[in-house]
């Protein structure tokens, strides 16, 4: 979810009316992250990201595995190492990504209904029209 938030902030810094394709890309990115986290729960993978070929290496060393840095963490039901980084449940692993996906869907729907996905010139023209209307009313 952290990468998605960084992309949103950078996109909003560039221009406050982010194109539809950016939102769609973010939604697909978030869905693929959720899918990767669910697939990582399969017993085929060890906690350090290697394939399980009979026994998984121990995580009792100093360095953090690359999978944990990417957010790929096993649940306690699927972890078997003594120094495990396992979360208590799948919902504990996925909650931030699912929440971001729902908020992103809300933003997409609100922006679509508000007519924010035209070309940049159309958006600027509509903002100028609203500004003129507000000046006449004051």
C-alpha cells in the first residue's frame, strides 16, 4: 500500500486532476499485490521467498528477508520457522491493501461522477466557467 500512496501523492503534485488511466493502473497494481500476498500463503513458498524443497531455511539471522520488505508475509497457520515474521491471520496481512483498494474505488467513482476525467483543457474550461459564475453571483 505504501507504493500506491507514493504514486498518488506524486500524481496529485503533478496536476490535481489525475487522468483515469493512472487510477486504473493503481487499482490493478493494488489487486496484483493482494493476489501476490494470497499466493505467497501457499505451502510451496518459504518465508524467505525460496521454494520449499523439503525444508525451509531459518529466519533467525540478522537481516530481514526481501519478501518481508515487499510485504509478503506468511500467516501463522502457514509458517513453520521458529523466528517467523508471521502475522496472526490473512486479514492482518491484507487489511491495508484492501482498505486502499476500497478508498481508490470510491475516489474513482466520485471523480467519474464529477466529470473530472476529460482532457486537461476541458477541465480548465469548466473551472473557468464555475469561477465566472461565482463572480457574477457575488
